[in-house]
C-alpha cells in the first residue's frame, strides 16, 4: 500500500502532458492566474475576522473598560503636588 501513495516524476510528467493536451498552451496561464487569485483571496479571508467577531470583541473591550476602576492618586502624590 505504501507504493500506491508515492507519486514519481513519471506520473507528474504524464499529468502535465494530459493537462496541456486538454486545455491547450494558451489556456493554462489563464487557469494559473485564476488559481493564484483564488488562493490570495482565500488567505485574506482567513486573516480578517468575521463581523460578529469584531462586534463581540468591541463589546468585550467596552465591558472591560467599564469594570476597571479609575486609578486614584495616592496620598503621597497629592501631598507632593500641594507642596509645589
């Protein structure tokens, strides 16, 4: 079974020749361009968050900002500022 999964140079050449015969020399660059654009758009779509994910993240940040207490200046800082 291990030999069935191995693809050699001969098999790759046969596949390339069949593709060339089926699509012709002029059509292959167009197919590769379309494939490249598809891969590029897939990568950008994978990297950008979904709209509901953005909304949930914004709500979480707002909630965290409301829960954090505002820093109170300590007594020593107030005394120093009053002395100046």
